[in-house]
């Protein structure tokens, strides 16, 4: 039994309403202005305590099955809960890939008892090889919430077109990452002044923008549903903004790191800053923030990509791309974007919008409802310690970093 004392509610309706909330057996047992603490109840309080419906992260790399040395469903769930997420939509880049109903059912079954809800995203292509269309309807019927080849962007325009057309039959959502691998071939970071000064081959903004334009054209032709995952350039924001104004049913997301940092972070060749999409220039970062504020960008992702030590602790050109992000996503938003995003807007971008787009219900904060909640303090300061990281992999540049904004507890309602 837990009692949240004098907590501000942010759920898209009651913005900042102060209440006491009593949680018992995974249910909101009582909600009132004042609730005396029952015997044995754990009291959770702080000066700036806030609560919202549980947050959802889209595109998590759980690496399970097949790559459990990097991450597994249990450790990913622990990391998600520590970061305020009560739900994760998991990418299919596993071994075997999540490309049939059997793998979808595996994720649902194995995650059933975990403190975070795991929603599988089925592969668009068989074995995420980008060649033949997978059995989308079977996976949809088994519980896949969307379809994507995850970190492997669909290069074949015909395959993506067929996926958009086929999924219309059941209103399925197609998610693609805009990355043209031949234009980006060999790229280590954003192509610009910094890559030139460091002597590293760059990834041109064009590698993303040409795919955004292509995917928007395919969407217009197919009349399907498309989500463009993790944009990073100013022109991508402009292209999607124009498409939305034209009435195309497109949504998009951004990685929190791209909102907060630029390619100048790579000046010391720290491979933990080597990510995809790469950190871009200052103008791109501010264009992303503007797109987030005006609704062009629908939600924020952690871009959680775990890698074991042998894959990241290498000379920069040989290290894999990606960092873990579940445990620091909210803190980064609060620390670096506090002037751009209010608590209400952050809840929209971390919870409400991703659930709407995936067609998942938003948990209600009301007496008698299942308690799927995130409890956080926007003003609390803390330092990320290596020993406190819940993820199995530790590939993050933020060890020792002081943050403002801390998640105090999550309730998954299970």
C-alpha cells in the first residue's frame, strides 16, 4: 500500500491539481484532498511531487531473444521503470527477429510478470532483411502494435509501399527510420565542420532528408499510416511540417539526445556519443526544438540502444553506434529543455502522444482505476552513478552527470 501525499496531477485534463492518492493492490483505492496514512502504508512525498499516466517509450532495443549479453527483457524493464516508463514498444532487431506471431507471443509471454508493459513491434520484412514482406496480419492478430525493421531502415521503396498498402486492411501503423545507407556509407558522425576538423567521414543530412521525402511520397500514394522515427535535421522538420499541413497522416518522433546536444560533443572522440541518428549542428537542434513545440514532432524517444563493452570501448571508427537512454530520458528533458517544455508538455510528449499514435489506451488517474502511474519530482537533483544503472549495458556518456528532474516511482498496475 502506497500513499502519494499532496501530489500534482498531470493527465491532460487535471493540470497541476493537488491530491492525495492511495494505491492498493495495483489500483487507485482512494483519491482526495487529504487522506490520513493507513497503518503500514508507504508514504511518498516531496515538495514538488507530480504524477502522470505512465510514460511509454517507442523503439526500445531489448535485444531479447538472441542478444541477451547486451540486454534482456528483465533488465530493460528495470531500466525503463527507473526512468519513469511503465511501457515500452520494442523494436524487432533480435535473433530471431520479431517477424512472425511466434516471436510476438514470446515477448508478450516473457514480459507478462515484469514491472513494465512490453508491446512488441513486428518486423516489416522477414528476418529484418529488407527483402520480403513479413506476415503483418498474423503479427497484428498476435498483438504487434506497429511494424518496422527498427534500426534497419527500409531501403527498398517497393517493399515499404507494399507494407503501407497491405497494413491499410487493419489500420496498421508502419514505422520507418529515415537513413539512406549508401549515402551514409562509412559515416561516423554528422557531416559538417566538426567532422572535417576531426578527420572523420561524415553522415550527410541528405541521407536522412531524401528518405523523409521518399517516405512521404509513398505515404501520399498508398494512403496508409506512417510514423517517421527519430528525425534529426532542420529540413526533415520542414518537410514533415509541410506534409502535415497538406493533410498527410504522418507522425514523427525525435531522440532526446538530438534535442539536447550537438556534434561538438564528439570533439574528444568519446564513442558513447556515437549514435544514430548522429548529433547534428546547432541549427538542427533548435529546429527540432521548434518542431517539438509547434506539434510537427509528436513525441520524444530515449533511443535506448544497449551495447556490451567489447562493442563500444573501441577506437571511435570501430565502435558501434548507440547509447542507453531509458534511465536518463526524462532527466535530460528536464535539465536541458526546461525553458522549452512545461511539465504538461513533457507528459504529452512522453506519455499521451505515443499512446494515441500506437492506439493504446491512456491510463486514467481516478479512483477505482488501475494504477499505471509515473511519480516524479521536476526539481529534484541527482547524479547518475555507474553502480545504479539498471540496464545490462553501460554505454552512456552521462555517468557522473548532475541532473535536475528525478523519477521517484512507477506503478504498472500489474
